[in-house]
C-alpha cells in the first residue's frame, strides 16, 4: 500500500528532478555556469546528508568534509594507482568514511560527548586529518591530479553536464534516503534523541546505537560523493580537508532548518549560488564576503526563525491548508 | 513472595559523602498502586533512578518479575517493561503530541503507520484533548505535558509505571482529573504503579499502600490511614512535637 504522504513526496521529487535536469539546457550548456550549478548541487547532497546527523539526530557535527575527503581521496587513489574505476572506488570510499565514523562515533557516544563538546571534537577532526594528510607518507604538500583521461569509466568528462547529471542522481538518492529515514522508526527515534536524550532512553531507545547509525549513514553518503567533489575541484591534497568548507556545510544545514529536507536543499542551492556569484563578481575586491553573509544570516535565523528556511515552507503549507478548508 | 512484580533489596546509592538512598527494601505487588512519599531530599527520585537504570546502586539488588535488573541501562529496562514519567516534564518540543506518543509505541513495533494509530488510541484513552494532538510540544500547557508524558510512557506497554511527582504544579481540579486517569490506566491496562508524590491528598486517595522515606531510609510502610497516624512519619514531616 502506498501512503498519501509518499505519493505527495514522490510527485514533488519528480517535479524537482525534471526541473533540475533542465538546468543545463536553460544555461545553454555554458560550461562555467554548469560547473557552478554542479557545485551547488553537490553541496545540496552534503547538506541533505548532514541533515541526518545534524537535523534529525541533533548532533552538531562539524566534520562533514572529513568524511567527504576520506571517501574521495580513497576512490581517487584507487583509480590513480590501481586503475580501479570510481564506480567501485566510490563504494570503497564510502566504506572508508563509515569506518572512520565508527571509530569516531563509538567512543564519542559511549562516553556521552555531546553539544559543544561534540562540535569541538568533530571540528578538530578536520584539522587533525588535514595535518595527517600533509605528512610525506600520505599526500605530502603537493597537489594530486586525477588521471588525464576521460569517459564514464573514470567519471571524468570534457563537458561538465555529464558530471552534473551524475551528481543530480546522487542528490535524488540522498533525498530519498532522507525521506525514508524521516518516516521510519529510526527517524522518530533520532528526533526523540535530539529533543531529549534521557527521556528517549527511558522510552527504550538505545541512544548510542541510533546515533552511531545516523553518523555512519551520513558519513557513508559523504564518502560516496567525495570522489565527485574531487573531480569538480580538479585536484586533491591535504587542502581537501578544509575547515571553512566543513563549517559551511553545517551552517547551510542550520540556516535551512534542522530536520527539514526541503529546507536543507533550498538553503544549500541558494547560499552556494550566491557564494559563487559573489566570488565571481566582487571576489577580487572583497574576498570572503560570503562568509560575512553567512554570519549575518545565522544571526537572523537565530533571532527570528530558529526553524530556518523550513519555517517558510511550513507557513506556505499552512496557508494552502487553510485556503482548502475555507474554500 | 510470588505476587511481587518489583523487589527492591538493600539498595544503597551514595553521592560523595552523602548517602542518598540508604539500605532500602520493599516490594511492589502486581496490580497495585504504591505511594512513595517523603519530605524533600528523602531520596525518592534517586531511588527511582536506581530502579530505571539511570544510576547503578552501589549496593543491593533490584528484581523485576524475578529477574535481576540491577545496573542494566535505561533502554533495556524500558524494554523489560518498566516505564516512567519525570518530575520536571521532558517534552519533545519540536515534535507533535502524536509523534511523541508514537515514539513510545515504536518500542514494540517497527510499523510507523500502525504505531501512529495506536498512539492516537492511547491519547483518546487518557482523554487528551483531540484538537491538540497535532500541536507541537512547545505549544501546550503543563497539564497537557503531564498527559503526554504519561501517554508516552504507557505507549511502551509497561507492566510497571513509575510516576515521579506527576501532580506537582497542577491545580486541585486538574489533580482530581489526573488521579482518575491513573486509576483508569491501573484497572483497564493492568499496569502496576509506583507514585512518588508530595501532595498528600493526591497520594493518600490514590494508593493502596504507602512507603515513607526520610533521609534515604524507609521509616514506614502500610495502608494510607496507618501512615497518616504514624508518629515517625508525622515527625519526619513536621518535626518533633514540642513537649
């Protein structure tokens, strides 16, 4: 039996997919704009995946780029040195990220590290990985390049639209996973944990297990997408573990509204597009202006609408609901 | 005793140099409502936390349906069939009332649609105002919170329910309503209860037996009218009679 809720989500998702699929056509296959669009799209993947740990489970995880980096670099190295196609490498990368998540999450949740301390711990994870990757035994100080080959085997293309569609597919899959979680027992349990851990535990929820499940799911998606991120970036190095990028993903998630898939998606697309636009127009005169804008937006969201962009959707939904009842 | 659903045996819990619960033993009989009273700081909530696994007692044992549950984590104790409510309500503020109760039901099923329908029935059973079941946790009144807390707890299908100062902060007519709901849960759902309470009128009218704690120790146990006339209890509450 297909529920009405599912049908509604399916319709919205179908419209969204078609709309996003048309973007390269609307942009007239201008390669630069498609690159920007693909970048926005990949950040939407990150933010929607982050919503699982940050939004549903309520853990302020500031290490998204750690999982992106590990997964991406593993897949890239496998391709470079062993000729293994990223179609396999991305899954291995996802596995590597999940292993890292388990290694971080198990002791962290075991000893009840949460809130600010969890945020600090995860933020430092990015810095630690950055330093480790910098060691000569690992990536050293050089930039690493993907093999100078193109084709579906490598997921490297001369045109950006193919990559755009691959990322779109990953995004749709991520949204579907998110909605599945949201409407499942796991989703209810994660939200209960976010609201009150002690009360959740007294209702029979194995808090540690569910937090770890959320962390590993999110890390897996991040790790899987990592290779595509590296393809977009063109190179990889210890710089891939970039703290500001990591924070940006969490900030986008917060501005979007914790626990809202639509909010996370909109926030990522909107903010990333604005960021890229500002960078291309006045980036040379006022570099880093977008960070200031993020800061201001965070304050605005904090003061007026802690529910973030999601509040706008709820408001619209209510309006439509009332109109129907009234009409 | 075969009809004891919960057996507390010589439980001791210390915090640094303070003995919060000192060598407490008592039984809870299947199907009864047991009152647990005592002045502030008597150790009632600490004892609750020892039973529900939030604290592990330093000494002593807790048996539930004949099984040693001492030191099990809270979620495992909930799974065994002990549920609780909180002195200070712990609402899921950004979830609706219905969703919060659904979380409780999901302990015994994984089917969300089924769980939601069951949650609706439970809310109806305890008489929660129907128009408010889709309200967010942050938008409802204290009495509503107490009822959601209660609904959430009985949604886990417990055999034993621990109520920590459930009447605190309520108006007299709200208390009477709550007492009625508790009696209905006790008789129709066959859930045994321990009621920790400060409000004498409430607990005296509700419980069949009462255990009195004072400074971590059990000072009396018996039927409400016996307790009300027990000199030790009067002394604990009011101090020594001037001679």
